[in-house]
């Protein structure tokens, strides 16, 4: 049996009709767009903007977001073609299975699990910081012994537990809550942009791209971007290289649109609505990100930005503590939707893997009443709660980024390959400029990966080694496609 055995598109679609693994088709284009906005607007604005501006790019962090958005936009076109053509749960995992082969599907599924679960844990910790700040601002407070900076972050754990219960009850119910919170979040973001414009100082935006600054030692270290280490550049921040490194970091802020693709199986009209949801949410959020970056770096000199709560502290610094309270409330609402969406996405990816028996099949069975993969949702919620509450992972956003970029690269490569192998398939949405656009998307993703630190690459290598070991011990032997291929029930695509 080959590691490159594939699952046919027809079989992927047929699997969605199995009663034990059937998801309810309840989502509209509006639901999908809100779903995307709900996860995209959050971590990038409320936690990463200030940190990346202060440490990497200064005011040019706005251009970092543009560069990351261009990369995501090209990848989004690829996702839109796949998800509308084959509306099956699993996102890049499913796309890779029928276009590249099982081993690549496993790699991407393992990557996505890293991206979504760790992402939810990181954002839950960011949420707890804003929640504690908000409680303090309204006079209630929260005990430091179980707060964001303690060894047991109870706030983050409580959030994840509540959202796990909500996600288990149903996708539509989750999105009703998501819609309300997204409305609050958009109001706060627009408020930041409009109110902040009155406090922008031109001197804070000059120079827009600060001069490059060599690292303190001037030598390669574990935190040096891989690109600089490979090609002999003097390790540095700011300047053009800092702008690119900033893009590699804030890429974390755009991971939402690919989560939309994980819900393809639950869309009422996936051929029409998925491209709208994916591309629409990305476009709206990019504009808002750039405007917020300009406002924040214009209000406060990038060297003085508070990296943990940049928006709230920016208004506090100009004598508007009331505005800071409002922003903290918006951040609490905003980051809530991010954690919810990421956990739903993680459950849908592992659901697809369980249906293919690459992980135990019993895990993926749906609840007879709720129509959700309840065992997976509860299990993932428990893991996210433990990691968010007990692990100091605040510096691991780059781990999420490298997993996401790897998945984007695979999806981009798969588009021209599937066009050649299966030209007969009806595609309601087609990537323009094939194969140039998909290849360009893959190259940009690889370049951004190279601008992540050596430390991140080392951790990623360890994560992938664990994944390959699990596949060798369980997935390869239990694979449904492999077993049916042996009996002649499935032919290679």
C-alpha cells in the first residue's frame, strides 16, 4: 500500500451521507462571513498589533498586515475553489487527501490541529488578560492567584469550558452567539478607528519604516529568523526585514478564513456561499486591520506601545480611561468569538480524520439530537482548557503561524495538480490565473515561513515527528482508504 494513496472526490462526498457521521446543513453566506470575521478580528487587533509594532516593524506594521493579507488572499482563492467544488468537512486535510495523497493529508491534518488548538489556547490567554483588566476597571477585580499571570489561569479555563458546551449544543446556536459578539466587536473596532484619529500625531508615524536595528549580540541565536540565518544576514529588527518578520508574526491574525472551509459540509449552498464567506470576511478584516494599525501607532510612539493590551492602553495614555474600559469590553467579546470558532474548526478537522479512520472512528460520531461531533468537541475543549490554563504559551503564536502556512502551501500546490488530474469536475469557483496564482501563493507562504525563528522551526520539527510516529503506529494500518483499497472497493484517483 502506498503512502500516496488517494481518496476519490466521489467517495469524499458520499461519506457525508453516512448517518453516524452526518452534519446538519444550516449555514448561509451571512453565517459563513460572520464566522470568518468572528475569528479573524480578535487576536490580530487586540493582542498582536502592539506587540509586533513594538518588537519588529514600528508604524510599518500596517504594511506587514497588507503583506500577510496578500498571502492570505491568494490562498483564499485556492480554498474557495476547493471548498465550493468538494463541500466536505476537514478543509485543507480533505483537499490534500484527494489531490496529493494520504501522507500529505495526514501532515496537513496534524498541522491544522496544531494551528487551531494551540491558537484557541493562545487567544484564551489573551482573553483572560483583557477580562481581568475589564473587571478591574469596573471595580470588581479578579484574584491574582488564579489570574492571567498565575500558574493556574482559571479565567481562561472557564471561558473554554463554557464555549465547549456551546459548541457541543450546535453550530447554529454557536453562530447566534457569535453574531451578537461580532456586532459588539465591530462597533468597538470602528470606535477605535474614529475616536483614535483625533489623537494621531504625525511625529509618531515618522519614519514610517524605522531604520534597521541589529540584534544586541549581532550573532545568530535561537530567536533569529531562519531566512537571516541561512543567507548570512546580520540578525536585526525593523527596516524592511523587520516589516517582513512582522508579517510572519501577524499572519496569526488572518487564520480565520481557512476555518470557514472546515464548515463546508454544514453550508446550505456551499457552491455559492463558501467563496463569498471566505473572500468577504478576509477583505473586510484587512481594511479594518490596516486602519487600526495606523491609528494605534499614530497615537503612541511604537517604542512605548503596551504589547499586552495595546488598544486600551493607547487611550489610557491620552487621558481617556473611559474609552479604555469600552475597548476592554470589546476585546472580551471579540476574543470570545475567536476561541469559539477555532475550537469548532479543530473539531471538524479531526471529525474528517476520524471518518477516514486515521484516528479512532468512534470519536467522530455525531450526536443524534445536536448533529455535532460531540465527543471530539468535548475532548478538544478539555485539551484547550488545560493548555490555556496551565501552560505559559503566550510566546507560541509563531507555532500557529508555521502550521497554517504549511497548510496554505499544500492547498495552493494542490489546485493546479487537481485541475490536471480531474478536469471533468464541475467547479463553481475557479482560481483566476492558474497555475501562476497558486504557485505564487505557495512561494509567498514558504518565504513567510522562512522568516519565522529557528526556535519555531525546531518546535515544529518535534511536532511533526510526533505526528509521523502516530501515523506509522495507527493511521497507516487503520486507514479506511487503505483497507478498502486492499479489497478493491476503491480505485486510485
